C-alpha cells in the first residue's frame, strides 16, 4: 500500500512540475494565492488524502473522517475570489457469509454543488465560507436463507430486506487551506447540513415446513415509505490535497 500511495503522490507532483514549466517565472515575493491572477478563472481539483498520508508516514490505524466526499472540483473567478464548488463520493460493498446463505450489498452515491467566497489570510493561508446543495442516494439489501432437514421433516426460511434512500439537503461549508506551493494546497473543511430523507423499504419473510409430504408455507411482507430529517455536522478531520490549474 505504501508503494501505491507513493506512486500516486509522485504522479501528482510530476504533473505539477510539467505544468509549472509552461508558466513564466514569478516574483518570489508574490503571494501564493495570487498565482495566475492574470487569468480570469482558475480550476482546483482535489482528493481526500487521509489514507495516502497515513500510508506514507505510518500514522497507525485509519481514522474515520465521516466525510463521504472523495473528490472535489472548484472553478474560481480570480478577481472576486468567488468559487463554484462541487464534490463527489461513492462507496460500495458486499458480504457473502455461511456459504452464500447470508448476502448483503450496499452502494452509496454522494454529490454536492454550491458556491463559496475565499479569503487570503497570509501568504500561504486561505479561508472560505460557502453554501452547498446536497444529494445522496443509498441502496442497501440483504438476503438470508436457513434450512434444517431431518428424515421426514424440512424447515426452511428465507428473509430479504431492501432499502432505497434518497436524501436532499443544504447547509454551510467552512474551509481552511495551506498552500504548499503556489499550485498545490492542503486543506480541510467543516460542513453543517440540514437533510430530508425518503426511505422506500421492502421486507419479506417466508417460512416453508414439510412433514411427511405435507407442506405449510407462511409469508409476511412489509413495504412502504418512511421520512426523516436530520442535522449533520462533519468535523474538519478530512484532508484534501488540491492542484490549481
């Protein structure tokens, strides 16, 4: 894992170096945030770097950041320091236990879009405040099969659950960043989102009993929609490494 992380970091800095060669030499005293201010707009592409930093410097166990956004993109209007911001995250996973009798699957998609204002607070430091709109789509399902057999008796049960959750929300975003170079910065963020969720669920439990050729089947089905609201604060634990173009 350390080799993979080191390769990713090396590619990032090689990309930065190649792009920097095409730029004119800048005054050494120029503020880092004002780099390329002759352009009307700048682009920032970043990724959540906690795992990469942990692998490179062996900080021990992974700390759960609670921030689902893995990639960030911002378009900045250099004259006003106003940005159009976006974030994207995706998680997926599955389990297969007891020789396939218990199966679960999960997929989560996170997207946000907003606007922010950035402020220079020194040669290398930058703070920002903005507002985001949020969209989340969660899909979770599970299946469980249990079979007990005897000479003249069979008892089997099957259960399944399915939850499809759509979440909409909005709230403020606060950011803080340090410019490692004029085109590379390391930052963090704090968000506070108000959300509304709609959960469409479908549950099934079926039991089949067979004794001397007599079969009895019991089935229970439950489906519907539930609604919930939540206020969620994500603390500034996640670190984002961003490159400016």
